[in-house]
């Protein structure tokens, strides 16, 4: 089981960019890594996932604007967010899903606010 710590959130103007990081306490080589978000009054939704072989999947609302990547040596996953919109405002959570057991680990979340 890995512990996850997100960083990089903050306040940004519409059209701006942010880069989120998720640092794991141990190896992520056997995990599918992902980012999810939850806005006030809404359910948590998929932002992006990346497999061990670096195949990616994105939620429809972020395709073409967000990019997920991973650095297994640094035990870190990133989310580059460009062309941010007010609707992207949410708490962003890092997720690690162990392939063998399908168990999930979650970070504590980082707030992203897009506002002028």
C-alpha cells in the first residue's frame, strides 16, 4: 500500500495553467495511477489515468487540455492542466490502483480554483 501526497494546486485565472504532482511513499511500478476531481455538490469524476505501460485515458471534459504523465523512478505522477476553465474548479485527488488486487489508495487532495 502506498501513501500519496498531492501538491501544486492553487488559484489561477481562466486560460491559465497549473501542474499538479503526486508523490508516492513507495514504488508505483505495479499501480495504475490516476487523477480524479470533486467539485462542491458533485460526485467525484475521472480526470485521467495512466497505466504501467504509459497508456492514458482522459475524461471527456479535459481531453486536449490536460496531460497525465508518470516518472516511476521518482515515484511521482503529474497532471499538466492548460486552458483552465472555471468549471475545472475542484479538489483534485491522486489515485493509485494496485494491479494485482485492484485496491485503491487516495491522496488527501489539492484545491484548484479557476477564477478571475
